[in-house]
């Protein structure tokens, strides 16, 4: 007797990818710490030893998912940064592309942005390294207005990432609120609103920097600590 089509199709997927797909579903739904290796293997339809074979450990699976997220995110930034357009147009294109990516991969976004086990210091280092690389590329390719102050750029890059991810992290709650239909019209408007908010804040921060207001804040903070 032949296998059902769905079962046959799943069997043709490489075990490594089945593990990652199961991890995306389980980690995003239950949280990394609540998922055991045995449950992960069972949902992937593989022997538990396959997880060690391909990834070394459950944490290795999480690291792979985080790397895949940042690979996709950075690829968009690198491609947009090469475009012959003014900085605002590049930024708007980047936001549109990232919103489309996040809409297609909401589980991956949730995992990469929220999962950081307290005992996994090497995982924190991985995230820090990937975020640093993005901030550097963002600073050089998309946010050239902050070129005179790397500290300001280091604030803006993560701030933009947080803005882009916030809707997708909060979406289960927003759906329950029931006030908005999250349809194509909504996702056409979302990147424009986010880009407007970010650009308005970026312009304000550039003006503040030029006027020396950030240095004034630093001086005030130092005086307060004395």
C-alpha cells in the first residue's frame, strides 16, 4: 500500500530540515526551554540521535534558526544598500522588504528576537555578533546621516529592528483585540507608517546631535552621579 501524499512528501524532506521545521513550530509556540529533545525529535519524525548528529544539541538547533534569521535580514540590507537611490528611498525599500520577510516567517522572527536562555552565554555572544554586523552594515549602507556619530547609529540600528518586529511579536494579542483586519491592505500600509516614524525620529536625532543636546545630556548625567 502506498503512503499518503503528505506523509510521502514529508519523508522526502531531509531530516535536518525536518528538525528545523519542528523547532520553528515548537520553540515559537511553547518557548525553547519548554521543549525537550525527545519531543523535538518526535515532531520531526527522526531518531533522537539525529539532533546531535546534525546540530550537536538542542541549543545548536536554536543557533541555526537564529543564524538563518540574521542571514535573511542582512541579505536584504546588503542588497538595498547597493541600490542607486537616495538614503530615504533605500530605507523605505528596506522596511518594505523586511516587513514582507517577517510576514512570511513569523515563527522565525519570534524565536530569533525573544529566545535567549539564561545559561547560554555563547548564544548571547552569537546574537551580539550578528547584531553588531547588522548595525555596521546599517550604519554604512542605510543610515549615512549618522556617519559622524557611531554611537547614534548603534542606537538606531537595533531600534529599527525592534520597530519592525514589534507588530509580529504582538500580533497574537492584536488579533484578540479584534479591531483591525491584518490583510494585504494593512501590510501595504505598515511599512510606510514604520518608515515615517523611523525617519522622523532619525531626523530629530541628527538635529539634536548637531545642536549638542546629547553632550548636554551626558554632562547632566555625569553631574548627577557625583
